[in-house]
């Protein structure tokens, strides 16, 4: 996904501004954010915090007045812009930053058109929106770990998800899906298939930076490091313990 030209569309009404730097750094891992827009009613005081970080991150604010009480005009504006961008052929991927299930159909439509769709939102994001993305990242895990933790960060660390039997079964079945006759599967392929099966799978949700440490911590899998035939890089293979 490194060659992706991404359109980043942010729902300013339900994403906290405190994570913007970490969020943009994360997005850069997957492609080049050539279009960066944030939508909201900038006359409302609750968006004031966003105004301070937009210039530093070259994000274009799009004004959207709430014409009718109870109707989310921001969602409509994002969806219309997304379709305009789709047909402009200027990007080959979208990053939709929102915790709102209203973007489920949009994500589906973009993927039907061959677009790579990355979602970013809070852990409260409804499952249907998560499932329609190629990858979904919880914004809570993007907090910069190199910073000294304050009280809120400590509370955030305490909400790390537990490794459940369901997760272990998912990893085990994925290894089986990819294994050779001896039961070994290349860990990179395992990670890719896990992402396809469960778009919000991310080792950081469980307190790990990479997939290898989470595999080791479970204790149900064997790990074998091999030297690649075409390079000196170590390749990691895993299999279910017999």
C-alpha cells in the first residue's frame, strides 16, 4: 500500500483533535495523503481545538452548516466530496476518519470501485463500518508512547484489550489456512490474512507493537526464523503447536 495516493476525509464532529499528529503519521505509513480535508460547522465552539492544528498539518477545513436540527450535514458533505474525488481519478485510496456508522455504505461503494479504504475511529465505532474497510485503526492506540504518560494516558493504557480465546482461535485458523505440509506459515502472510478477516486487528490493541511479540506471548505457537534465499533478512514462520 506504499504507492497509494490517499484522500483523507475527517469527520470533525466526532473525532478528537488531540490525536491529529499521531493520526497523520500513521496515515503516512500506508501512502501519500494528497488530499486532506476536515468537515464541520466551524462556527461551533466545540471545533475550536481543531483550528489550532489544521495549519500545522495542512488540512483544509470545509465549512458545513447544520441546516436542519437532528440531521448530520457533515456526513452528507463528506460523502458527496468522496464521490467527486473518486471520479476525479486523482487518488487510489481513501482514509475515512470517523466513528460514525453512516459511512458504512460509502466505504462499501469506494471498495466496489477498486479503492483501498482505511478507516480510523474510536473504539466505539460500530462493527458494520469497521467490517467494510480494508483496514481499521483505533485512534486510541495512536497516542505517542514516547511521551511521558499523564493520568489520562495511564487510564488509556489500562483499557488495552485482553487476548481472548476467540483471538487465539482466529490466529490458529489463519495459520492453518496458509500452512505448508509441515504446518509452517510465513508470518507476513498470516498478518495480511488476519487483516482481511478482521480489519480492526492490530497488535497495538493488545499492548504490542508488532505481530511477533503477540504470537510469542500466547504460547500456543512455534516460531522459526529463517534466512531468505534472495537476501540476508530473517523471515519468521509460525505453526500451531501439536
